[in-house]
C-alpha cells in the first residue's frame, strides 16, 4: 500500500498543482479582461480628447485662413492703390511733357513765322517801286500764304521729328 499511497500523494500533488494553475489562469484571465476594459476606457477618453483637440485646431486653422485671406485682400487693395498712384504720376508726367512739347511747337511756329515775315519784307523792296499799292498788297498776301503753307509743313516735319525722338531710345532726353 505504500506504493499506492505514494502514487496517490503524487497524483494529489499534481492535482493540487493543476488546481493552482487553473486558479492562476482564471485570475490572469480576469485581470486581462479588467485591463482590457480599462485600456478601452482610456482609449475612448484619449480619442475623445484627440477629437476635441482636432476640432479646436481645425477652428484655429480656419480662423488663421480667414485672417490670412483678409490680409491678402488688403495687400491687393494696397497694390491697386499704388498702381493707380503710379499711373496718376505717369499721366501727370506725360501731361507735363505734352504741354512742354506744345509750348516748344508754338515757340518754333512763332519763330518760323517771324523769320518768314522778315524774309518776305526783305524780298519786297527788291521788287521795286514800280508796283502799285494794290499789286504790292496782293504780293504780300500771296507771300504770307506761301509762308503759312511752308510753316505748316515745317511744323509737321518738326512734330514728326519730336515723335521719333520720343519713341526712340533717347525718349524725352533726346530732345
């Protein structure tokens, strides 16, 4: 019997060890389930927190985009204002140059007419005293018309030269 008892003791020890293992594994399973539940809760909390943070960041980003858009619009308005100011300055400068050209043209025209009248007066005495007053006045009128025609052609040529100078490389300075 001792052999049977010894065998039974060994079986009892092994059974008790197995029972202990089952007990431990059950405890481990329960702990695993509890830990899993806890992890899920934390994940839900974290995901909710993350969602809230994402929403807040999205709002903040949207606000920044709106602010940036307003600043871009303001910059465009400034650019348009500066462009308009530059155009006004350019038009003003061109207007002054045109006025100066007109003044030059008038001065040249007046000089040319004076020169032509002087030349006509110098030619008149050469015709001699034989002409009557009527013929003399007709001659002067004809000379004046010829002078005006020649002066008009010179003014046109001068205007063409001035335009060529303005359109060329020298621009206004070429004058």
